[in-house]
């Protein structure tokens, strides 16, 4: 079904100066295992039909080479868990032929996620390439453009700015880019001598079900109105109301014997006024923290939607009152896990649900010179009780939300039939 046309190593267009030979990763970067974060963008035949196949590949590899000049650590080699040698090793670029129509693959994008690299983790004894890309041709004439980066070198925001710049240089090779700012170890110094032994993140997808749900803009507005009427929260956001509803229904569906649960959400440090020193919006690295709701007993009274959104808003406000570079809750959690030998969040005596979001980034509008993708997808990690919120495809449901949810099989069978959920979401 899948055949390889070519595999290339794409090096930076200009050599990296020796003065930039070494890049030291921050403490938070070091905590992340060697997991790849995959993205894929689908473009139908009518958007690319005027570009010969060999020219399309050349356009993309030329612009990728120029982009890597600015993102030079991503073209380097991971020497240990704390250091990248910026040696211009390059990014891997695959070109494949998929013997299927795009319509049959678009809802099963794992076929375009670089041959399963998204699940490789730090149990591997060798370090792989930091950056990979793939151009997949479908028999119908459409294409998929995939991109993977090692989570250790950046978060979703970092990936967005890299892809935005790559798209810009593909559209217009004469474009001028502003160099990004790379977060270094001085921002989050390690309390240990030498590099950390990166925690092994074991894939936990066995017995785990992945399901996609669509929240249209009108349903989200109804959800916001419901929360606003029952609480003191002013102007609840898409992220707040959808995260609260998914968590409420997932916790109510749980077959766990713990009987207690908590929602943990991620937050981007670049956008926080309290972060000192202030971070440029284009800071590259893992610049995130977490905040949590209280621990709830899993019964209806404690899991009222209005209370959940109120608690999320309060926790978010508390987060904004401290400098999260020096008091980063995720770093504290990781350090505790590192010292005890447990996985992060496992030491909490409750069922933990993790919510993250890319709603602030317009992945669905990335234009490489042949228009916006008909669908943009981020791979969901090997984690149970995890969900990610993304924007719906542009023009599909304006300001809508796609939610990708991972739960164990028993919980998902209850969750996907929850009446409170189905009142606002459509399972796909």
C-alpha cells in the first residue's frame, strides 16, 4: 500500500557558525523523553495539480533547507540528554506513494505519520534525528505533508513557528525571516551536575481507544451561555468550556476504583505577563507549565460544569500571579517524579486527566503555496486519559473545536454515549 520514492538528508542552506556549535537544553527540555510530535496536512488534487511531482518535492526541500538555517539546533545531533551539537547533520525528508485515495486516509492519518516514529520513546538506546518531514502522494492526486520533531527540542508552539516559516519560504523563496529565540539552560537551570537521565515514557495505548469529537461554533456558544448563566465567570473561553465538559463526562464514565479525579491543563509561558524575563512569542523550546483543578469526588454535585469552569479560571488566575520560569509547576512535578522513579502525575492519589490545546495556533491555515489544507492533524501521544483540542478545518465549522480523546476501552464505551456530551458534540 505504501512505497518509498526517496529518502534524503536536508542540511541547512548556510553552514552554522562555529560560535553556535553547542546548544544546551533547558531543564524542562531534558525531562521530555525521545518522543516525536507528529503533524500532518492534507491538500486535495485541485490545489496541487498544476505543480509537477518532482518540482513539488524540490520546492519543499529547498525551503526546508533555508528554514533549517534559522532553526539550526533542529538540524543538529543530540549528544546527550542536555546538549545538541549544531553540526548541520540535517533533517530527514521522505517521499512516499500511498496506493489509496486521500479520502480513505484522511481520517486515519497514522499512515502519514512517518512510519510510526510518533511512538518511539526514550527507551531507545540511540538518539534519532531531531527533525523529519514527509511528502505523501495519493493515487487520487492529492498529497499529505507530514512533519515530526523530537519533543525534547520544542512544544506545539515551537512546531507552529517552524512550520509557519517553512510555509512562508515555500510560497516566496525571497522572504526574509526573523531569527527565532532559542530557550537555553540559563532560563531553567538544572539543580543536578551533568545531564539528567531522561525519564522513559512507555507507550500506554494498549487497551486505549482514540476518538474524535466535533464541537461546532453554535454548540460552543450555547455551552458558554450555560456556564455564564450558572456561574460568575465572565466570557468563558472555548478552551475552558470544552475542556470542562470533556473532563466532566470522562470522569463520570470512569470505571476506576479510585473514585476521585483531577483535571490538569497546560499553559504557554510565552503569553504570560508574569514570566520574567519576558519571553519573545517565537521562543523555541518547551516553554510550558501546568495548572490543576482541585481533586473531585466523582459524583454529580462535585462535577457541575459551572463549578469546573470556575475552578479552571481560578487556577489559571493563580498561575498568572507568579513567575512560572522560577516556580514552574511542571518542573516541580517532573523533579518529584524523577526523584521517586515514578511517571509524572502518578504520585497524585486520584485519577488524572490531562488536557492540552493548540487553539491559539492556526495550523489549519498553513499555506505552502497551494492554499490552506483541507485538514490539519496533530498526532496524539501514547497517553491514556488525555485529550487535545484543535481548531476545526477553516470553513468547516468556523471557530469550532475538534477534540481528540484517549480513554481506556471500558471508559470510552460509556463516555461516547454520554448524553451531556452528545448534547454539544458530534462523534466522528
